[in-house]
């Protein structure tokens, strides 16, 4: 029986179909960069809610937030934070606010390195894996001296943890360092012992991850400023000044000095904002900050 050969048009069509399938497959298996803003918003909201609820729950019973006592153990404090924010699947009615499918906050708990100079994220130091497959790593307790924005002659110590989150779980690039495409999927957050969560590192300068705006005082018009990167919003609201008594967001510069050369370091970035946003200007240096930084919700 004679077999009909493919003509040129049919051959081109077959090649085109194969090419389309390969493109779709590539987009399926590579990291989904378009999903980064949604994933970042979700994890920030979840972590912020978990820390806030834990802090308030402890305050109601006169408890102490991990690392806030007089002479804290850096590693034990990190384990305590892990137990506060993550739910043990074996004890769903126990502590924790983030549902997990893998829980390592008990005897086998290990911290991530305090200063991330390389990719030290592995299965051994995972704190927990959330129900959405995001992996969480927690550094030991650290501290930094911060200038008091109200009184320049004074300073205080701010204690904090770094919580690293792998936004896409097992998918690549599984790195906290910017790659050739200008993307990272393991992102850092600062959690202070005063119950504040703030974004940190490279994502604060890249609108791919999230944007923020300056919330002006209630009695001013307009009510809020334009959307911009988180780093720029901080500069616009505080002009690089630090007001740790009132707004923990403004300890950014001290943390960057503490972590130069690590994955938290922001290289070659100059804020696009110069000076205060007009409604944020203070009449006296002793005034409290008039503005605050808010994260844009991308849900």
C-alpha cells in the first residue's frame, strides 16, 4: 500500500506545533516570574499576621516575645519564634498561625546562617514548609545599634531575626542572590522582637516583587502618595532618618551596614526620592514622624 508523503505545508505545521509545545513546556517548568508579586504579597501578609497575632497573644498573658528578655539565647529564641508562627501538623490545635506540611521547630530545629554570604539553604535547616509549599528558614537572633531619630545623642539596640522564604519551593533558581535575569526566589524579611515584620534586601528596590506608598497624615490632602518601590517610599517618608521608637521600618540603613556583602546587601541603587515628601516634613526635629510606609496589596 502506498504511503502518502508529507508536503511542505504539513511539515511546517508539524514543526510549528512542536515548537509551541516546547515553549509551553519551558514556561511550565521554569520559575514563574509573573507569579512572584502574588507569592511575595501572600507570604508577607501571612508572616506579618502570624507575628502580630503571636505578639498580641503573649502580651495578653504578660509573656515575652522570643529574644526580648534580658540575656536571650540566639538559637533558642529562633526556635521559639518558629513554634510561635508555624502550626505543627501533628497538633493542629496547638500554637502557630501558618499551616504547614513539614514542621521542624522541635528537637531537630536548625537555624539558617546569621550572615548569608552563600546559598546555605538546604533540607537540614528548613524551619518549616507552609501548606502552599513555600519553605521558611530562620536565622539566630541578632542585634544592631540604631540612632534615635528624636534625640541624635542617643541610640538603642534593636534585636531581630531574619526569616528567609523560598517563594516557589522546589522550583529554581533557589537562590537569595540576584541572577542574570535580575530575580531571586529566596527572599528575606526582618522580624524584630517588638513584633514588626518588614521586607529587606533586593526586593525592596525592585517593583517586580512589590511596591509601597507613603501614608500621609489624616488631615492632609491627598491622603497617600504614588506607588513606588519600598526603598523609595522609605526615603520619601523618612529621608533616611531613623525613628525606631515610632516606626521600625526606618532601621533599614543600620541593617544594611550590618549585612554588607551578604544577600541582604543592596548594591548600586540610589533612591529615586530626594528629601521628604512634602506632607511628611517635620517642623521640629523633636516631632514624631508624620507619615508611615504601607505595602501595596496585590491579591
